């Protein structure tokens, strides 16, 4: 924003190129500022990171990889998988196994070696995610596991949500676009 370090870097004549990962409106502002001096840019903006799972896959590896790619850092990494397309022939088993794996994730201290998922970063972010959970339900999602706040012993007041897996949303669902 105005007066920020980012704005100063984008506008500085000694900066030859810019790379940015984040939301689209910030990317547009950076692009506009960079265009004044024809700086090279590389953006990753607002991606929805789909995964594809085919019937001839190694199902154990696909489930394990999916759990990692969805729930790493509580899903708060720009590269985390946000939607999964699964070939019909294996969909029921794949979905059941991913849901079972999500239910089994150990929530806890992010610094502890045995923790598999920590809290969300802030109350505001937790509230935003809860809003999308409610939106998904209103758009017809069927929840296979999770979907609400989690209680984690020793971490009262943290920003915990249950690992959540749902099915049944079409490509036109708002949850699949935002």
C-alpha cells in the first residue's frame, strides 16, 4: 500500500525485476507501478492449486501426497492443494482414505515433532475460513470430516479448525473460485 516498503521497492529505479506471490489486487497494483519503468515481473496470484488423481495411480502414495499438499502449514501456503479432481473409478475409496487420514492428523504445537497440523495464523483468518466452510455447505458440499473448530489440549484460545474434507461442489461454486 501507499508508503510501504513494497511500494518503495517496486518504484525504485535500481530494482530491475519483481516477483510476488499473493492476492490479485496487490498484484495489479504492483503491475501498474512496475509498468512505469518496464520492470520484469513474475506473479503467482490467487491460484486454486488443483490436484489430479488418476485410476492407475499408486493409491497409497496419492493419499499420502494429498494429505501433505492439503494440510501442510494448515493449508496456509500458496502452493497447498485446494481442490482435487479424482477419476471416478477410484473416487469413493480415495475420498474415504483422505477423510480418514485428515481425521487422524495430530493437531498441536507447531514446533513439536509429532504435530501434523497447527493452528491458523489469526482469529481473522480462522473466521474467514469458517465463512468459506459455511458457504461450501450452502452451495451443497457434503462434509466427509471436520468442518468446525477444534479443541486442542493446552492451547485454549488458539485459532484451531478441524482438518476438513468435503465433496460435491461443482466448478461454478464460489468456493472453487475464491
